[in-house]
């Protein structure tokens, strides 16, 4: 009797499961949901899972139907053609049961990634506010600015989904959203007058290595460097390794927070990371290039734009580190070796006693300047001048700059003592007298009769005062000592 009862119960459960399978609707990644923004005028990939053999998608902007077969794992993928910016629209998924996504906008989509200075919300961190938040929250409501924040999720293995939701800009949502990304998106939306979608995947204190796939880190030129700093890490990565190192564990954030997003149609990437790599600055440019190359290869969208913030000045001795000027230099080098990339300088926007500077509006807007000028071909915007070379005329050094359409100048009318240095063949640097004439920076010191090298703001903390067209010039050195 018991056997027959158990058999009947099993049959009932099987029948219920069968009915659920018949009625089960399409499952989609979290970022394909109500309120999302899709990249305009492109072929956008959509994917998900179904227990049925085929899934049909209908897009309301053109009433086209697309059909894709599911593979052995139940996954399907298809590409749809998106129109010019507009909306709201709907997308319907049908595998026998309909799943409808509504309030979809078509516009410009950007991925926003990095560590704490990208993650830092408009409300700031405890005891670390973001400048101007109160005023911004009173004026931020905008249905055409939408964002999705990926929940922290370092993992040892590739993930196929993330946790998060799409929100439109209002006081409540903006308060909890990345300040840098928000100001970037707001600037784009206001200038381009199209909807903007921002997907933030970041983690405070994360290393560059954490955002890279295993195979990239195992390449000879990279593997020769990073294991010195992570002796406890070997591939394959285990959950135990991830649990011990979290956001610093190589590949952990690529696996858990980036891999699931790859393929979402977008215009480009903004990046604010580097502080965690200060102790490992020597190979950062090479590391960053390999990361960008890998992301581009994975996304299969060609050499999409990659704009990033140079880390802001800070007194790293407060955390027993030093040498962040070398990391800033590596970021300057990265701009030269990574195609379709540009760097936003923050030499005037740091905080001596805080690694999380308050001036996030400057960070976001300067990234937007780069995007508007270089991706959207907007004319008339200022550009960041960079050190080009130095010539020595007797006891005076003459420094020239690239991208210097307007004259360089001192922010306060005169140079800050100690920021400008000059050295002779003995390699001893001395404070230099500095002045500007005909778009050249001049330096000299009574203690250096025959100079061979110059430096500007070459220290962890410096309030940069050398400007060009309203924007700061990066710290630099002419030597390689």
C-alpha cells in the first residue's frame, strides 16, 4: 500500500512539474527588464533561457518578429535591429507563453566600471560626502536618464546573470547611484538630447587583475608580474581564494560582475580604477591594455571607446603606501598604447586626507567631455593638454605640450611653490622658479646651472595648478630615473 501511495504521489508531482514546464515563461538576465535602455541604431543581442525549442521575439518599434532555437542548456540568443533614439517601447518574448517588457527606451548605453571612486554613490560614504549632492538631488528627476547597478558578486567561476534593476533618475535612485557615472550620463543626455542608459559594475578596493579573464592573466608578459603580489593565487581559482581576497582576487569580478553583461549592446566604457594598483604600478599600462583588448574581443563590437579617470592626488602615506605618481604616469602611457582611449585628468580634484575625493562632478563631466568630443564628434570642447618634451637653453628648461590649442596657465596666476622641480646631472631635484610664455612652461633654479630633467607635481599629494583651457595638466617628469 505504501508503495502504491508513493507511486501515486510521484505521478502527481510529475504531472505538476509537467504543467509548470508547459506554462513556464522565458527567463531573462536581470538587465533585460522593464525600464531598460537599448543602444540606438545598432544590432542588439538579446538572450535568455526557455524549456521550449524555440522563442519568438517581437519588437514594438517596428513590429518585426525574430525567432531563435534553444540549445541543449535551454539558452537562446538573437539579434534585433534598433531604431534612432526614442520610446517608450515594448519587447515581447514568446515560447508558448508571453513575457512582455515595457517602458523600454532607445538611446545611448555606457558600461561604467572600476573601484570605489566609480562605485561611490551620490550620498557619499560614511563621513565622506560628495560635493553638491543636495542641490543635485533637488534637480535630478529625469525619465530619460536610467541606470542599473550590478550587485557586488566576486566569483571563482563564470556567472550567467547578475542582481540589479533599472531605475529612472529621481532623488531616491540618484542618491544611491554612482556619482561619477550619474554626472557623466547627465552631461551626455543634456547635450545629445537622447535617453541615456548607464550600467555600473564596480567594487571598492578592486584590483585591475580582478576584472580580467584567467587566460589573459596567464599570458607570459602579464604572468611574469602579478603573481609576485598574489603568491597564494594559482589557477584554477577556488571559492576559498575568492573568499580570502574578495575584490582583489584575480578574475573574480570578471567572472561574477562583468562576464554576464558581455554582449549587451552599448556605445562604450568609462573606467575609474587604479588606486589599488599603486603598489604594483610598474606594469599597470600593460595590464590595462590587456584588459581593454580582452573586453573588446569578448564584446565583439570592435574597438569601442574606453575613457578613464587618472587617479586623483592623495597622501598615500596615510595608508603606508607611496608612489602614486608612478601609477598616474602609467595611466598616461596607457592612453598612448590603447587605441580609441582617452584619459580625464583630476590633478585639481583630489583630497589630501581622503582617497575618495568629493569632486565627482568634475570626474563625470570630464569623462563626458572626452565622449562628446571623440565619440560623438562634438566641436568646440576643451581638451586635456599633456607633456610633450623639454628643451634646455643654458640654465633654463623649456617645456612644450601636446593638444595645446590655447595657452597653458597657472590656476592662481602664479605657480605653487614646490610643484615645479629641476635637476642637473647629479639627479638631485631642486625647487624651480616657473613661468609661462608663448604656450611654453619655463623652469630654472640658481642651484642647477646645467639642467637635464624637470618634474611637475611629482608626488602623491599635490594640488595641481597647471591648467589648459579650463582643464588640469597631468603630473609629469622628463626623466626615467
